[in-house]
C-alpha cells in the first residue's frame, strides 16, 4: 500500500526545487511460510523511508521517520541539502549543524594526541 503524500509537503519541496523520488514503508520479515519454507515479508506501517532528488544532487538524500513529515525533515538535514532549506527552519538547521561542528572541533583540539607525549604514562 503506498504512502499518502500530503500536498503541503510536496509544495514545500517543489519550492526548494526537490522531488520526492521514493516514498515507501519498509518491508520486514514477519515469519516463515510453513508450505514453502520461504520468509514472509510485510510492510512496517509504523516507519516511512523517503528519498529526495533534485538538481545538483549526485545521490538521493535519504530520510527515515514514523511519519512522512519526520522522514522529509530527516532527509533535509543531510549535508547536501542543508543550505537549501529556507526560512527560520533552515536557519535553525544550519545553526544546529554549526554548533555540532564547533563541539567536534573543540573536543578534537582538547583531546588531540601530541607526538611528544609518552604513551606509557596513564593520565
């Protein structure tokens, strides 16, 4: 059964020049057939997988979530698309990414290993 696409979500993606390339519920193994011995696959209706495509993207940006909106938001948070999201939402996403990069840089600077350090001495 296909995932129902909200027209508002589709319109917001078209404004960013993006397309919903693939929208689906993932398949999970629910058991084994007694007659054939093969695995039985069923759609997990609690999860949605999304792939977005657009100009300038080499590969689709994937997103996962319990709703279509969560999956699209997850896909928009990928590094390839973070500059395309307009408005306050895009600003907040870029700010969160910058703060995370800053934390990583500070941690790398704080815990960097100096070649002159003696590795035999525990600290």
